[in-house]
C-alpha cells in the first residue's frame, strides 16, 4: 500500500531538479544581498528566513478560536554551501559530497552552511504560498513543508486521540501519477536541536517517516558514509540503480491523513516499534520490501483506499462520483479510543467528507468481510488475507495501539506535492506489480490509472499539453472535539475572527549544518 521500497518519498525526481534550479537562483539572490541590511545590521551572506503565516483553528464545546501557526520548508530543499563561500556541499547527480568540506559526517556538519528563504523565495522560487489563509503547493517546485508554532522555532505538535482534524483541499488539477499528501510524523518538536544543530525547526530540520528516508543530515551529522547508488526493482520488474544516498536512514511513526490525486485517494497508518525517531542502517533495521526485511516501521501501512476496496464510484472527477474531485473537498478524520477518553488506546480511524453542504459518509470495503467503512485492526487483518499480501508489518509492529501511542506523544503536520518517476505512484492510483496488472483479484487495482502512466516526463508533458498547472491548495484546518465539524457546518460554532499575523523573520544568517547544524553567524 505504500511506495516502492527505498524509492523517493515525497521528493520527486523533478523536484530534485527543481531543488538544484532553486539553489542556483538562491546563489544569485544571496550574492545580490551580500550587504543587504538586516535587523542586526549588515550581515555578509545573510538570507533571512521568513515563514509564511497560516492560522488554523481549535474547536471545543461548539466554539472555535484561531491558533497562530506558520509553514516552514524542509532543509533538504535549501541552499547548502561552505560557510566561507558559495561551494555546494553536495553536488548534483552522482557528484556526491565535496570531499574537502565533508570528509566525515561531523566535519561536514561544521563546514556546511544552511540558508534561510525569504517571503519572495517561498512565493516565487519554491511555489509555496499562503493567500487568504490557504496554502498552495505548486508542482514541481513546491517543497515539503511543516507546521510550526507562532514564532517558528518549534513545530506545532498535535495530540489527536479522542479528537478530530478537518481541512479543505482543492486537488482538481492533479492527474494520475501525482500525489498531494497531508500527514503526521513523529519528528522532534525542536527539529532535533543540539550541540551541532542550532538551526532546528526554524529551518525545517529533523524530518523522519515510516519509510526511513536517507536524509542529507541525520541527527545533525552529514549522511556522507556509504554514499552511493543502490539497486531496486521497478514496477516493470527491472532491476535499476537509484540514488545516490547516504547509508543511514531516519525512521518514525507516520499517519497519512490523505494521499491523493483526482483519481484515487487513501488514508493510512504506519506504526513503528519504538518511541520518537530512530537512526537506522542496513536492510534489517531500515527495512527493504524487495528483500522481505520488515525493519522497525511498517512501510506499507494499513490504509483505506475506496477504489481498491470495491467502490469505484466514490472518489473521482465529476458528478457521477460521491466525492467530486473537480471541486474543493472538506475532509474530516476522527480518532476513536477504546474507552472514549483521551487516555484510551486508538481503536478506529473514521473518515467523513463534506461537499456542497452535505456530509458524505466514507465508502464501504465491499470486497472485505462485513464491509467495514473505517480503519481498524480487524479491517487490516482481513485486507491482508483477502488481498494476499506477502509483506505484512502492521500487526507485528503494533497496529493501531502503537499508532495511537505516537499520537499521544505528539506529531507534526506535514504537507507536500510530489511524483515518483521510479514507482509511478501505481500503489496509489493504478495496478502493481507488473505480473498482476491485468489481474481482477481483489486489492490489485488501487485506481483507474494505466499501468504505464505516472512517469515524471509524461506528467509534465500532459500538463503542458493541457495548459494546466498542478496545484494542491489546503485551507480551513481545524482540530478539536469529535464532531466539531457538525457545528461548523450548521453555522452554530462561534468562530472568533482571525487576527492579522505578521510573518516571523529570522535574522540569523548563514547556518552551519553541523551534526544538527550549528549556527555560524557572521555579523558585520
């Protein structure tokens, strides 16, 4: 149900190219700002960080009030260079780490610098902008972003047991092969700050998920050791070289509220068997589905995909579908506990949709016993049996109880738009693997898209031919008591007007990407 083993996770090949293009743009921009005034005076090489403000709401007892939150982009998209100049620490393609700057993980951390992004950079270069309270992420430039508290120095931590979260999404321009994702991960609230990481959440450090991504920096140190390409099997059954990437991964629990395009959608729980985040190395720890290695986190997860579960007219573009993806959609996700209190264990994840003022109940899994309409451990066990899954980590790694414990500790809201040139997003909207793609067996088809669709080249060509810009827009995020959405829908919730929230500007210039990215401030 998840991406192919060790394929790019929410950072597409086209985004990688876009990252390098934006870095080159940043070079020119920073050169022009070398002596630009900053709050602390004139700072050489400074590029202030300006996180876009995006207020959300919390609801309780029929009333809602605004919370001042912001959006920050992941450090992997930022310009990273030697702190004394403009040399890239990590080159394009197979170039790898600069051997002078990064002979080992800790030295790399001390030598490399991380730049901020200003309001213009977010809006024009990275195509992630907030307008009238709505966040728009435009493919292919938009980075992965996280929600921070007011002030931007800590991630906003959500604790949603015995509660719900809702949001509006417009994904009407997303074709087969694209995926907009809004999800939670158990990354540290401060972004992993420490002796070598003084950048932290302010600059988007500390990411982890259940795929155990091989990030550029992990716990502050450069992921320089065993940096190379590796082999993986693509959906056509071909063994290809992918990467390069460092030898270590960083794992944590992940809860996908939505992964979707106009043709298919899913929500998925990915538990892990430990608390917080954890560095992994090797297939046994990090996991490898191709090799049957489970690892510490459930890469496939247990998910609810309406098409896969038998209802092919639930989610799609047009009035013939119960949820019409040509229009904005309000999506409500509820987290039900065993005893109906915050102290209970997670036992069920329920889903509702709202369009045109009407509540749309979730589809039923008509090809599973009992036709369940929510995500439970029983549903997950039944799907493994009926769909003949051979890779099963969900129950051994703790199921919904483990997922709930991660939620109790607090998780960070993450948003992205991406494609996967290697796996073509077939796990979301088509059929996989190749030897089964003509099969009518239950669970093989995850959507109506063609097996050959989804390559980066094809997606871009089709968008250009149709004159379409692919954008996912999120707005009206609110969380709180179960069924808060009903009062809001009926106009009974008291909603306090949102204040004007000025963007937070960091005057810390160049950040040394030390083992957790030590700050290197050169003040004039």
